C-alpha cells in the first residue's frame, strides 16, 4: 500500500475509535468499491485499480468478517504490521506522552460514548474512510481477484496460481480441498502460498521435515499446528506443508515401523474432516477439540526421490526413450503411491495435482524487471534505492537457473553485495550493485564446480 493510503486509513480510524470507543463496529471495506459500471466520481481505470488494491489490503484487518469491532481491528492491524524495534519505541513514546496527560479514571463503569454520531441503529459505522473507502461493507474475493493479487507478486506458473486461487475460493465457501504442488526447488511453489498468506490469514505454512510422530518428546507434531492457533482459526485453516516429499519419505525404525506412514495416519484424519482432540504432553497448554470439516491441506515438494525411483524402475524394464527425470514431467496418482510413498487413502482425498515448471534464466531476468523483483523488495526493506546493471542482472539470472536455487540465490547474492557497501556507508539512500567481469567469471566457475 502507499504511504498516503496508510496515513489516510489511520487518521480516519483513530478519529472513529476516539469518538465511539473500541466496541463500535465497522464494516469490512470491500463492498461497493467503485467499478467501471458504478463509477459516480468518474475515476480512471488506474484510480479504480488503486482503490481496490488499497481496500483489499486493509480488509485483512477484518479477517474475512463482514463487520468487526474497532478494538479487534486495531489488535489485528498491530499484529500484522511489520514494526521494527525503533518503530515500537517511537509508538510507545507517543502513547506514553499522551497517557501522562489523560485521566483514565473517567472511563470507569461508563458505557461507550457515541459522541461522533457515526454508528447506526445496528451499532455499525456509517462514516466512510476517505479517500479509500466509500459505502464500505463486505465483499467475497472471486477466483479472478485472488489470481490477480497473486499475479502481481508471483511470476509465471499460471496453472499453479489458478489452482491456488480456486482452492482459497472454495475453502472460503467451506468446501475443503486438498492439493499437491510438485516442482523443482526455486520454481515458486512456496512463494505462491507465502503471498496468499499475507492476505488470507487462515493459511498456515509448516515445514514438513520438522514434523514428527505424536509422542516424540521435544518435536513438532501435527497437533501443534492446531494448538498454536485460536479455536476459530484452527478449525478453518489451510495447512500448507512445505517440502512434503521429505515428510513422505520412508523412515524405518529399528523395529520396522515406518514413521512416515504413522504421520500419514494423522494427516488422513484431518483430510477426512474428523473432529480431533489434541492434548499437550507437558500440560502447559489446555487441550483443544477441533472439527476439521473446514480444514484444507496442500502438499508442496520437489519429489526428487520419487523421480529418481521412477527413472530407475523405467530403466530396469527397458523404457529408456523418455526422460522421466525431467523436472517438468507430470505425475499421476499412481506415481505418487508407487514411487512417492504416499498412501492410497491420502491420494484418494487429493482433489488436484499441479506440476510447476522450472524457471529459466530468461524467466529470472524478467522477474528482476517486474514489480515482484527481489531488487525492489530488498530496497523497500532497507528503505533505499538499488540500481543493478544489466550485465549483473544477466549473470544473476543465469546462475539462479544453473544452481537450481532460483530467487533464493538472487536475494542472497544481492543482499551480500548490499551488505558489503552498507558496512562502509550505512547512511546512504541509494546503492549501485555491480559485479565485475572477473567476479562474474569466478562465481560461474564456483557454482559449476
């Protein structure tokens, strides 16, 4: 969002909460946003787009509810806002200075005042937030809107973005869905869900390899996914298991137990929509009972070992004409069961399998020239302007594709280059990042080796 939009929101919001108190209800800002068909102020297409984008971002404070109390909106907004230690100290100082001059005792045992005249008979705000909000209310995201939001931040992978958009849409309407996203490292699987999680706060991404069987002390368990959340959120999660292929890999104990299968037993109960009761072994957390009727599960992974096993099996039976190890190959349900160690019962509950394509050097170069560019993101994070010459961009794109690390390589390399300059001159507002021909040659040789 822009600084102007954010400032306008907070100025209006603080005025409203000051006038009516924290119990006053405010509509979600996603209804009656001006459209091309309903555009009384004759806004341009770009202005309409910016209004919608701003309203979509602010609506996350309502957590998909049509209305919310002003107090809860404030709590949600603060919990989602990226505040540095300096920001928190500055905000604390502002509130402390105001507190010194406030007599809080006057508010004891008094009803919430309506001095601003902004609540209607239902106790809901009639005062719009300007200039972003007009006749604010509730709106359900369409699959196209979800896709467009994703498309602004994630390059390529159209099929995967469409599948993710439809899953979120169906999940919102309480039609749980389960999905497998398969593709090589660095192709954007996790980035799709990271981007969606910024907007849809019932999406929870967990690291597959860290999940252990229930009963193992000191480990992260399936139950922890739910016990870390409020009851309302726990029963409406989209659980995204990253590197799920490693979770499915056989893990045989000395007495012959396959722990990967035991974890799949626990996942199967979730995918069946069972009502489950989770208890904390240490007794530090209260037990919780969660209905999984509205819980969706997404498995993301490269499934490299599955590809290798399938390749080896094909060689043994003489099918050598195709490249079954290609990362672009699409796999069937049978492939995941036979070579990926996924139980038939799990696969029977998967609604869709999506294969993501590996990104090329040309793709990574396009990403660096797009609104989703890691150059822009790093610059924004440090509040500086970054310039990267074309030769360096081309080199980073080629090495990102060659290494298989994708945008992770580009981000880490750019950050290292920036850190080197910031170490000497941390107060500059802009930096030019460039690699010499010698440095590019050395890096290329190092990655190749």
